[in-house]
C-alpha cells in the first residue's frame, strides 16, 4: 500500500503485514505503530479526527509521543 513518507513527504510503502513503513526515496524506515503516532501528532487533520473519539477535550493537549506509549 502506498502512503506518504513522514520524513520527505514522498511515496512510501506499507508492508503487506502492516509492520513497517519504508521509503526508498530517502531510505527511511519506521514501524507502522510509530508512523501512526508521528502522523497523529504532526498532522492537524488527524489530530482533529482523534479528538472526535475522546469526547470533550477542552483545556487538554495532545501530549507528547512519550505519553502515548
């Protein structure tokens, strides 16, 4: 499956078993779980979607990647 590389914004590949994201353009490799965390924190569109599942988030922040572990 083709997805956007979080490093160079080029086209990356998601392995068939959904375990790795690999970008051959910039030689970037990341686990799919880490990719999801990165995208959720760096892309406002996805942060907004995740906020829809948390109910009232008034006065709260998304936290850091370390807090998501």
